C-alpha cells in the first residue's frame, strides 16, 4: 500500500514538470513531445486512481472502526447502566465545577 503523503508529493512534482514542459514548448516542439506528454498524463491518472483507492479504503476502515466502537459502547451502556449514570454524573459535576471557576459563593463579596 503506498504512502499517500509521499505519493502526493511525487504527483505534484510530476504535474509541475509537465506544466513547465508545456510552458517551454513552442511550434514543432509540441508535436515532438506529444508522446511524452501522453505518457506523463497516463502516469498521473494512474497515480490519482491509486491514491483515490487508498483514500477510499482508509475511509472505509475508519467507518468500520467507528461503527464497531459505537456498538461496543452501546452494549456496555446496556449491560452497565448504573456505571454509565455514575460516570455521567461525575463528569457533569466536574464540568460544573470547572465552569464555576473553582470559586465558592461564600468567597464572593457583596457590596
């Protein structure tokens, strides 16, 4: 499986080389270099297709992992509802304390 960062850099370099080649061409030189340009374009298309396939595969794997984790969390919550309620209550308490900034009402001065 190709490394996408390395392949993308290679793809970019090839595209820039192709663009520069076309910029430097003039008149008869275009006809002389058509075959080379076609080969480079075919190679770029192949690489783009390969990178697309890799990205699709990685996205599918990530989706499957997320679905599996969600199923496990759901199963755990159904098997241990009181534990989940306790964890949620503790998290709510900590968030409430953090939102208050750690100040108690007794420390506040009233004018």
